[in-house]
C-alpha cells in the first residue's frame, strides 16, 4: 500500500457507509476520518484541516429521515463551509443515494461542491480516481 499524505474527512450518518469508505480510502493510502453528524463537523474541519471533504447530502434527524429538512441540512452545511474563510478552499464532494443528475447535483455545484456522486452507483476505484483528480486540480490551482 502506498502512503498518500492527504487527509479525507467523511461526514455520513450511515455506519455502513463510513466503514466502507474507511476501508476504500485507507487501502488506497489516505488518512481517513469519518464522523456521523454535521453538528460539530465545522469545528473538526477547522482543527483537522482535511485536504478533501466527502459530505453526505441526506442525514437522519433524531433517527428519522425527513427528506426535505434533511436534504437542506446537507446543502446548508455545504454553504457554511464555502462561506467560512478557513474552510472555503477545501474541495468538497457531495455524495447521496439520490440521483447524481438534475436538481440536486446542480444545486450542490452552484453552492460550491466540486462534485456530486451517487453512492450506490460509484465503484471504489472510480471514487478514488475522482478524489485524486480533484486533489491534483486543487494542487495546481493553489500553486498559482
């Protein structure tokens, strides 16, 4: 396993997804941390300074999935990250089991996400490749 000196933070309420992504990214050589609630995520992001954030769009609220409110929670958190001086330049990939086409993707990209992916349809090697491309793009952009 090659060692990559990049930190990925995953904000996801489903334990299965957190465990799966942990395995995918650590096997690819990344430093990986997953948290289950965006409530304290901003503080964690500011402290940990990840190179990229994977952000789930839909979160359960008190154990219940309330689609409209939950979806807004993901979008609102993305907006907060992009408006914060300390976090606005961190690349963000939004992930969801909702369609990666149409209005959700358009809104995520408009709010500043670098990509919007469907968790159920993306293969591990494809996800790693997309992350590598975004990190490489970020490296060349910040070097200017």
